[in-house]
């Protein structure tokens, strides 16, 4: 069985069985090659430097569509690129899944709920989203990506899975990731005061990367 993975989360703890062939595709916009260098040369591992917004033709059985910057500093750096990754990139992956009859997993996000007024958020909650706010490039892009997944499933019988991933952390995160866990660790290592944003009364749901995988 051959898997295509647009790596983001997986680069923090990628592993695979000798019974699988894994093709990793990344443009390294936020990722780093040394995160997966231990697998380079493995007979069942292939790395392709490619951007998901451009079509790619490979024969695979499963597609793990994890592409898209997830931290606010990264996805706000180039909002148009972020939108393209979630929309055009997802369209390309769904098109590939349809052609080769592969099952696709979309890594969505808790950001689809926007600034939620319900805590915790059940999957039935539609959210409270600002479509023109500073985070819209990410949360609206992921909302459209989910819509496309279910449209392909309904119209063309493409097998899709959608995982709304909350705040995930683990080894080999970029120190300038910009989210709270990496910020706390970086500030602690540098002997700086830890920054608390807002009133400090807000809540977050965290999960370790191995629990996610």
C-alpha cells in the first residue's frame, strides 16, 4: 500500500511500517528537511519537493493532506498563499484521490469554529467566524476545504476523512512557531518572562503529537 503525505504534523513524528511505501511531498515553506532526514534513503520512503497548489500525478492508495501553515505568524505572513494551499491544494488532492481511487484525510482545524461562543465545541457547532478578519485566510480556507471534501464524497464517491485538529505540540517544532507552547518553552530557555496574552482567563485544548497521530 502506498501513501501520499503532504507533511506538516507528520514531520514532528513520522514513522511507518515496512509494509507501506510513503511518498512525502513538501515545499518546506515552514517545514525543515532535517525533520525527516532519518528516513531519506529508506527503501520505502520517497521525498518530493513540490507545492500542493500545483497538480501532481502519483499512484497511491491513501492521501494524508496535511499541508498549510498552522501558526498565526506563518499563515498571516502570506495570506493569499495560505488560502491557495487550503483551496487549490485541496482541490488538487481531491482530484488525485478521485483519479486513483484513493482515500483522503484532510487535516482541518479548530479554527473552523472561529471565535466560538460554545465551549467545548461539538462537531455539530457551526462556529462564529469573521470572513474578513486577520485569521480568515486560514479558518475560511479550511472551511472551504471541508466543504469540497464532502462535495467530492457526495458527487463522486471519493472516500474522505476530516480531522479537526486542535493545538498540537511535540518534538522538532519550529522555535519561532508563534503559538503558546513553543513561546513558553523558548522564553523559559532564554530566561525571559512568559507572555500571557489577554486577561489570562482564556482556555486552550492541547494535545501531544503522538496522541494525535
